[in-house]
C-alpha cells in the first residue's frame, strides 16, 4: 500500500475514534441536574430531598427515616421530610431526570459514521483472475452542520426535566402536608363524636327512666334513642375515614411493615393569631412557579426546533462518502495492485416535498406552545389570588366558629343546665341544646381543617405542585411532543 494510501486510511479511521470520545460535560455526572431540584425544594419547603443511586445512600436514607419515625407522634414537618426521603415514586421521577441528562450528553457527541467493506472476485475455477476490496465511510454532514442547534434543543429539554423533577417533589410535599391535615382532622372528629356519644348515651338512659315514670312520652324517648344510635353510626364511619386518611399519609411517606405503627396528633394546631399578608402573591407566583418556567422552556425548545426545521427545509439528508478501493489483477504470472481513494457527496433533494408541510407543522407547534404559555400565566395569577382569598376567608370562618358559635353554644348549654336544675327548663330543651352544641363543635373542627388546608395550598400556588400539577405536566408533555398522637 502506498504512502498516500496510508494517509487516506488514517484519515478514514480518525472519525471512528472521534465519534466515540466522551466530552467532560455536566450531563455525564451521575447526579446531573439534581442540584437544581435540591435548591428549589429547599426554597419552597425548607426540606431536604435526595436521589438514591447506590446501596450506601439507601442505607443512610433508611437510617434517617427510622430515626424520624422513632418520634412516634409525627408532626406535619416530619411527615413531609419522611415523604421526600422515602417515597419511591419520587425516586422514579429522579431516574427520569437521569435519562434526560443521558440524552443531552448523547447530543454532544458526533454522529457515528457508517462503515461498509466489500470483497469481489472473478475468475474460472482454480484460476485467480481478479480480486478487489472496497471500503466506504459515510459521514452525515447535515447532522454535523446542525449539531449546535441539536445540542441547544437537548439542553433545553434537560432543563425542562430538571423543573419537572422539582415539580414532582413539590407536589409530593404538598400532598403529604394535606394528607397529614386530613388525617389529624379526622381523628379530632372521632374524639368529638366519642364525647358526644357518651353524652347521648346518658341522655338515652335518662329518657328511658323518665319514660318509666311517665314524665316522657314514647315518641320523645325514641328521639333520644335514635340520636344516640345515629351517633354510634357516625362515630364508626368517622373512625373508618380517619384510618383511611392515615393510610393515605402512610402511602405518601412510603412506609410499610412495623413503620406504619406511627401516630399522629389527636387534634389540629390552634388557629394563629393573625394571617400572613401576601399582597404580592401574583408577582411571586409569576416569578417562582415551576410549571410556568417549564412552559417557557417548552416555547424556547419549540422555537429552536422551528429554526432547525427551517434550516433543513430543502435538504433532508446530506452525507459525505470517503473511502478507498483496492484492485488486484494477475496477468501472465504478475500480480498488480492499485489503490484509489473515493470521495463522494450524496444528498436528497425533496423535489416533490418542498418542506411547506413540515414548516406549517412547526409553526403550529410554536403557536400552540405560545398560547399554552399565555394561558398558564393567566391561570397562575388566578390560582395565586384564589389561594390567598381561600386562606383569608377560611381563617375568618374558623375564627368565627372558635370565637362566636362554639362559645355561644356552650353558654346556651350551661344556662339550660342551670335552669334545668332550677326546674325552669324541661329535659327536652336541655337535650336539644346538647345536640346543637355537638353539631357546632363538628362544624368548628371542619372549619379549622379547611383553614389549615388553605394555608397548605399557599406554597403550591407560589412555587407549583398543587392539584393542577398533573394536568400541567400533560399539557407541557403534549406541547413538547408536538414541537418535538393516639392513632
């Protein structure tokens, strides 16, 4: 083989090694992009989240979870921290982030060339008349020309994956907080119904004794008996709802086995002295909402895809073919070898496809992403206002029941008892007042629960991860596809 042939072979071999090189980029890191998820989680929840990728990390997380559960009675902050550490669905979401980083990493690499080698021979049996060897390496020039744009699109998608992982984390934190509130409120309702049931039991016995003396009719006795019977049924249903609410909390925290023996408090915290003022909650939401940032990135990625489509509108495939051909001939006992280089350019011109359809599709994808972003911005502002209105109103309602309704019902019951002892009020009025007080107390418990749920919804309204997060993820994914204590 001649010197020029050796140089040609070396030039053909070089792309093979270049195509396999691994660039030292951030995508190659094992926890690529996770620092952004950690930062957003701390900002929104003041809690830590981890991406478990080996057995040692798993043991460390497991030990910490067991230490937190050892408290037995879990407050809401502990429950949220356990969920962020121990929920396996969240770990699956972090694995999706790893897939995205691998895709972005792959986009930084050169497209591997196509290699083909052929052998040909012609001659009579036993007589070697002709032999040839042909090798070709095809490199996609169009992929090389659009490489920077492909990398930019992949990077945008990677940043979207970061935000999606953060959104899943915030959603889990918000769901866990709400589940804890519902579970504690359910057990507080059970406690109130148990107290009411004890009073109703005493009233039922009193009605029976009064009936025996003739001081109470059978109809009045039946009313007291049925009130007690209804309370028994309500208490049983409330206990079931409380157990199911606790199971929901258990699932979100990822607990099983002996770890489910934890307890939650018997009652919700008292109302705060006042409410937080969030006059700029709309501006905060527009600045910090993760799903809105995802929609912006989707529009950016769609715009970049549109430019890529425009750049490849008239040429859909462009390849540079380089190679060599070695021929060997045998004539009159002499063997002659000749090697020649091959350089060809192949490309496809879509004569019958001007690219207008692809351009129109790209334009529509961009318009769709732009409109989804505009809709998301309007919805974010509205959700922020609604969350704060619900927070303020539910505080006023809960405070009204605490400061007015329940004290008045208690006063009425106390006065009825005094007048009953003074033989002024009859038994029927005393029992009726006791029933009304039970209803008011249950309404007060529900009002307090609604306030704490509204308070828990403030953070998702500002940072994301609320009830509408799943719908938002579906929209964004579609756009990306179109563009490219005693318990």
